C-alpha cells in the first residue's frame, strides 16, 4: 500500500493540454477504451495507540462495481457496444480554431467512444452498479493526523473497460487522555509534590511502552523538561523512534492537615530567617 504522497508531473499536464490544442502531441490512442472510474476519499478514525503502533482496520465503501448481470459490458443479453456515430470511436470532438485544433470530450458517449444500442436492464447501459464493499486497511505505525493512504484500484470501477479509480483514506486520530503528540515525540505532564521537588524522588510515569521509573533531581522546578529517548512513536518506515518529553508540574497543596500546616510554618520561618541573615 502506498502512503500519502501523489505526485503530479507538470510536464505531463502541459503535454496533454498543448498536445490536444495542436492536434498532436502524446495521443492516448485513436480509440478510447472506456471511461476511467472516479477516485474516492473517506475518513478513517483511529486511536492514538493504533496510529503509534499500526493496526489493521475493516472499512465499508459504497462504490460503483462491475455489473453482475452484463459483466460490465452495459449491453442486454450479451449485446456488444457499437462505435459512437458522433466521434467515430475516438471519444473526442476536434474543432479547428484558427491555427489550433481544440479537442473536447464527446458529449454523446462521454469519451468512451462506444454506444450501447440495447442497454442492460440492471445497470441501464453503464456497466456498473452501486455496491457496499468491505475492505481491510493496514494502518502503518507512526502515521500522523491528516495523512492519506492510497488503495490502488479500489475506487469506482471504470466503465466499458476503463481503468478503476483509487481509494484515498484520510487518517483522523482520536486525542489521548494523557499524551499529546508532536511529530514522533510524545509529551506527558508529570505532577509531583513540593517535597518531591525539593528533596528529589523516584516517580513512576506512563509511556507508550508501559510504566517506567524516573529519577527527579532535588531542587527540580515546575516546568522543567525531561527527555526519555526512544520512548516516543516509531517513525514511518521503521527508521528510528521518537522520544517521550516529560514536563514537571509541582503541585501546590490546597488542603493541609494541622501537622502539615505547622511544618510549612516552620519552613516559612526558616526561609525568612535565611533572608534576614544572608551570610549565615
């Protein structure tokens, strides 16, 4: 399965445009082979963990598929298509405008170059019918919000032998309760107490790989960042791993017991004494 990038070659675009206008250039052949199917797009919701580790997801797509009654021919009881009498099978109408020849899609056969004289009763000559199709999608580890997956030839079927379109799947990642993503890094806020910040402590913190113990140095200030290398999200293609970024948040107690209040008052007195006697 290809991932999100679809390249458009400007040379191909201008070649087609000016080739048609000049009446030459890179022709696709003097006779069209049916109409190509439309590309389709849908949104796929995945969890934070599914995007980080990868997953297989089942999806349902309503799309045009080859008609089972006429086997895609569009004709009733095996009736074969005939050449369009307006474009004579080329699928294009060409008009001379001064020195230029301008080509446009034939309005009668919609560019297929063919007409159905006795159309199928199921698909009414289109050769396709709507159907709900179940597909399995492989979500690669490390995919990010808004990126697209391309499923080749899983769009609408082409008409009268034309190529099938593609299906594009846009990834929508649900937010996590405690983690925030930044590229391949994962951010997490670690709450600690005043005493843990002042004296230092060993605390347990969650990561995508499970809980780990982290040493908090004595004198740690609120807002300090700590990095756990390799504890983030796998990079697309498996080339490396992001980090876990811990933001320390020193919590101020809102309710104190009598003993705790007395200890804080003693600490406040010591701090005041230290400020009044800086050389002590």
